[in-house]
C-alpha cells in the first residue's frame, strides 16, 4: 500500500516518459470554472442565522481581551504583544469560519431547551478557528503559497518570516489556554481535550502523508484509497467530525455515541469538501478564490490527478506523469489540458450529485431526533452554501 510506504518514509524513484507534441490552447475554457470560483469564495456569506453570526463575531473581542491579559500579566514588551495582536487579527478573524458555524449549528445555539452556556459555545467556536489558523499558516509555508484569503500569506510578511513557525505553535497552544479557562469546570472537559488532541494529531499525520506523497514524486502510485485516507485524516476529522462531535459531547452524549452517529457522515462531508477545494485549486482563478493555486505544480495527491490517472489511456498517463509536479507553467497547462480531455468536469459534477444523496442518507440514520435535526440543519447549510449543490 502506498500509504504504508509513505508512513515508513520510503522515498520512491521518479518515473520519466517522453511527451508527445500536443496543441495547448492559450486559455483552456472549463465551463465550470466560473461557477466554482466566484467572488463569494473570497468573501463568503455565513450560513448560520444572522443574529447568531453577529454574536459570534462580537465574541471575538472576548478572546482578544483574554489573550491580551495573558501577555500583560507576564509583562510582555509592547512590541511583542503588538505582534501577537496582529497575529490574531490577521489569521483568526478573516476566513469562512466553517468549523465554527458547523459547531454553533450542531450545539443548537440559543435554543430555548439548550442547557449549554451560550458564551462557552461561542468561545469554543473561536477555539476551532484558532486551530484552523495555525493549520493554515503551516499549510501555506509547506506549499510555498503567496496568497491566502485575498491577502499575503502570514509567513511572507516582512515583519514575520520564519517567526511564523513559532506563531503556528503558539496559536495551537492558545486554543488550549482558552479551553482550560472556559471549560475546565465542565464535566466533559477531559473528553473534549482528548478529542481536540486526537484531532490535531490526525491532522498532522494527514498533512505529513500529503507532503511526503508529493515529495516522493511517485505519482503513478496515487490512487483513490490513499487519497481518501489523507482526506480523512487531514480534512474530515478536524473540519467536520470535531465540530459536530464536540457539540454532542457538550450536550451530554458520549464520545462513542458521537462516533457511531456522525463518524461516517463527517468522512463523507470532508471528502466532498476536499474534492471541491481540489477542483478550485486545479481550475480556479486566484483573484476569485483569494489563495495561491499550487496543487499541480507541487505534485499533490489531489482528486483531479487521481481521477485522471484512473481514466487515462497509456499516452495520456505518460504525459501526466512527465508533467505533473513541475513548477513550469507550461507543464501545468499540459496537465490541465489532459484533465479537460478526460472530462474531469463532468466527473466532478456527477460526484456532487451522488455525494449529496449519500450524505443525506447518513444524516437520516442518526437515531436521536433532536441531534438528527440539528445535524441536518448544519449539513443542509454546508451543501447549499459551500458545495454549490
């Protein structure tokens, strides 16, 4: 198995082929680029009720104040506290806040029969966003990205540079500081901490698989089984399982119940989300998506290349293997041209329809009515606003 090879840190030889002469149009016209690369991705609309979102954004001041107090009590020099203040404002506040919104929906925020403290819900939602910000900083550094959310990547700011490595670690640990401050007296505190730890570990392993696979340049070994495992670890668990499962645990359900009820659902949502993101990276416009598009040039094991290799004939496969993972823009365009020949667009559209149906079936299997209704609300919002279905 390719995944086992990567985990054992085996480096694979590259495979070279002669490339045929092909006509590459100056601009490849993918009819669905516009539909999945709109300005809404750059400035996305929230999918929770307006009053809930307003309260969520307003509570950002609370975590900012807590973190500032943390530095002040340690008599941190003003230039250092100013850097950390910029770190939070630049990396945590912007973004789609998907994880926070999923958690808020799943926790039944502001429901009359909800026994959870609204303030605790909002703070934990920001904890998820802080963890996401840490992940984004690391992801941008390893991918050599230049643009994120329409602005320069944090590590490329003149005042930051390699300090971003420490900032990434700091953000992760600040999330535990806030978790202790606001949830340590909760009866499910240790379970929540364990879930967060488990999620960050899985995410790191998934990122490692992703990076090592790209570095190996053994593109012919990229298959759907390996891709799904990377997505499960890197995307599904943190992006969807933790926000939904932590909400259930806080409401008094056991960790095992949360796994049984939403484990498969989270994997399906994470897979669909990652495939959508991969297609944005392969076919999108940085001006519309607000981030650098580097999967092809970096040789990532992403959905378009996996599907293309599955359906390519001998000649197309050789061209893909020769040109994938190269920094030359002409070779990137050759890869995109083969994607077009193989109708990756149509396969993506068909998958969206099938995935939506499977996800809705998984939601219907949740046995507890209130939980099923809350999760259904979150899933419906995700499918409508984020997956363009």
